[in-house]
């Protein structure tokens, strides 16, 4: 575990893998569900090395994600099934129960995330009532936090970083943490993750990819975005 942080509670929504990553065409022989589950597992393992697992709330209806979360010691919150913002809201309600410290929401598809990245991001966010860390492209949100006493209303979806930045007291933080900010929605993002170095579960899947190696000879790192 990285250096201790204040008593955060972090919500990680994980979509049913059968419905996830519809924009992603994974290289053969990978499937979208397998890749989505591997990325979620890598994300959760990194989070649970940065924070006590009991302070990590996983909102999901995906059976594999639920098993992973419970195996790590996370709190599992049932997904109400009304979309991402409803899932996040359910997680935040659970996170605030009996807790007066800071809370946050982290996307569940950050397979290159390292515990020290999350620790650095939460430390930076703690200085603001509400903090918004955008994704690598700048339009989406990978991390949304609220300090103790601040209200957090999820507005995930297209251009969510701008909408979250409009929340009272919000500050946009384009942190220099590429592993944290690289979520995966398409093949180009997956190639970037391969270059950054994904967690072990995603790396194991990428190692099965058929096709040429890169000039570095690293297994499973696609030579092109496709």
C-alpha cells in the first residue's frame, strides 16, 4: 500500500461486461467482455493497494466483477440498473453512510493505473471542495472527488468533465498522470495502454493477441491501433 491518505471512500462503478465497450473492436482473439473484466480487475487491484479495500465501494451487476471485489475485500453495492449516473449515485449514498470524510468516484476501466498514481491524484484533489480529473482526451472524467462537507452530483456522459467542472466549488485538474487518465473506449486507447504498461490481467490478455510484435518485441503490444 502507498503512503497513508486521509480517510477516503472511493466509488468504482463497473458495468456489466456483456454490455461494456461497444465502441471497442478488440484484436483477435480477445472479446469485449473478457477485456472489460480484465481491465476492471486491474483497476480494482491498483485501487486496493492505494486505499483500504473496506473503503472501496464497487457498484456492479457483473458477476465476475462482484467476485473480484469481494475477493479483494471491497464493499459491493448493487447496480440499480438505470445507467452510470444512477450507479454512481447509489455508490455515493453508500459511501457517505457513517462517513464524514472525502469521497470520490473513479472509473473502472483504467488498466494502466498504479497505486502511486491514485495516491498522488487524491492528494491533489483534497485541496479543493470538488475536483475533476479529465481523461486523456480532456472531455470525459476519470476521477471526481468531493472534500468533507461538499456535495457531489454525478454528471457522467459525453463532455462530462465540463459538466462536472460547473458543479459548485469544482476545479478541473488535468494532472500529469497518464496512467490514471487513460481509460479505454476504443482501439487507439487500448494501444496507448499497451505502451504505458497495463496491469497483469490486461497484459495477459494482450499477450494472446495474434499478429506482429512491435519493434520492442513486447508480447501482446499491437503494432497498430487496430
